[in-house]
């Protein structure tokens, strides 16, 4: 799946990345973690991947909570072997899974529980990607704990509202980073209290997304997304800010009739009546579950003409500066991206290869540019990915702040 590579000597120290690969074994989440693991390894660190959380485990086939982690462990093992990490991963099944299986196999992978405890004391830092791991007493020996936030806004608001449990969790971290690159700036409405949030971006391993040539003009614009999530809306100063994307897609419902390219959405969680409504307007709708395998997910992106996507209301109205790790994969594949404006254009160039929009006219203009000269737009997309999102560059800056 991933080209073999020879890593440099691990002379800069030892780190752990916490993530969701086994517990949430689906394409986009897997790529997000793999980019971090290999990016850190290319920078000369001895990198371990660890899942050590009591979060629910989801079945790779049904996408439902599971009581057996064996398929998840097989999936994790395959992903780790694909990047040369066969002896650098540990999975501790959640307590609920162990109890349901009456299992005493507390750790799977390269270390037992005692070995994992020793590893925590040895490493120079643990990177809590997506805040995927809750903190427990057995994590107290960690020298440096780094939080990598991929979805800004909600936590910042909860901190401003005095959420004691969340504050305790963040107090335990030594450094905080966020994809909300505009946090703290005058035009950003996200409250920033108590903590310093260092800006960062989604990293991408460029070689993994290389394609043979530019997208064909007749290919579809695509994206991969959840349709609706009603559980993560948040109220700040009397106003509700939504986490769902269906509201934004509905704002541009008639886009297919004005677009020079067909547009296909690979969606999870869309109801039949909503899918029918979108199709009536000319949208192509497919299920996101068909893209759960990372290789299939990558092929879908690389076979597209580019990406058209909306952002969540929280990031749009509050101008967080957030940018998607999925969109970065499109750029790295030489597939231009049309994305709803969150203020990310303050930090990466837009207008060629990457387009930020607020209005229908801006979308139509961007689609026309891609349709008219797909080669130029694809080339510029990859240049942006290389200069602004290359894993070695992005993670190198993170390590500079951490002091490693």
C-alpha cells in the first residue's frame, strides 16, 4: 500500500504517538495517524504507536461498537507492517472489551503491560493526537505530554466556560497545538483563555499520494464527509455554533446546475430522504463506508478531479483558520481543493490549486478554473502541499516548539 522506504538512524530520541487506528479503523483516521508516525520517524526519532485508552472500539465492517477487538488488532498490525513499524506498536484493549471477553491479555503487540509502563518512562514525549487518550494514573511517569488538536473551537469554548474536567485534562499537557491556525487573532471569535495554543497544520507524506499525471477534465469533484452530527453543537454568548456539515451543503444546493464538473459526495450518516433531495438537485451521492479501507480511500481521492467541500459552521463563523487533513491529501495528490473559508487563506496561498469560498459565484469560478486548466491547477495544488503541509516541515516546527 505504501512505498517501502529506508528510515534515517533514530538518533534524536524516542517518542510515542497516541491515536485511533485500531479503535476507529477507517481510511481517513488511519492516514492521519500514519502521516504523523512516519513524519516523526523521517526526522530521526524512534517512534512508537500506542493505543492505551478505554474508548469504544468500532467494528471495521459494521462501523458499530464492538465487543471483540481481534479484527481491529489485525487491521492495526497490517497498517504498522505497511510502514515498517512491525515491532513498534502496542494495543491495550479497552477495559470493557477485556471484561466482555474474559481476557487477561492486557497488551497486544510488541510489549506487555510492564513493557509499556517502562516505555512511558523512557520516551522523551508522548503526542496525544486528536486528544484521543484520556489520562490515567499509569500515565503519570510521562516526561512531556503534547496535545495535537485537529478540531478547534469546542474545547476552547468549554475552557472559557470553566469546564473543570477539561481544564484538568489540559493542565496535564505540557504543550498544546491546534489546526485552528487563526486562534488568538483579532478576527477570530474563538475564545482563547488560560492556555497558549501553538498553530500547526495537517502533515502529509507527499510520496504516498503521487499520481500518474494530472486529473482528467471530465473527472468528478469529490469529498468524503459525515453528513450530520447533532451532538457536538455548542453555545457561546447566547449563540449556537453547529458542528454539522449538512447545513452548509444545503446553502449551495443548486451548485450542480451551475458547475462545469460533476460533484460527488461520499457521505456517512445521510438519511434516504436527504440523499434523494440532493440527487434531485444533481449531486451524486455514495456511501462513505465503501472507502473504509485506506487503499480504497486513497484511490478515490487520486481518481478525482479535485475536492469540493464545505466546513463546519463553528470554524466558518468563528474564523478558526482550520484546514482539513483530508483536503491536504487531495493537494498532495495534485488534486485542487475548493473549500469553504475558515480564514485558512491567511496562512496558505489561495486562488490557484486551492480556493477558499464564501459565495456560490466563488465556487463556480473555482470549478471553471479547474475545468479549463486541470494540469496547471493540479500542479499548483501539489506545490502548495509540498511547501505548506509536507510532514517533515510541519512536524519539524512542532518539535522545535516542544524542544526536541
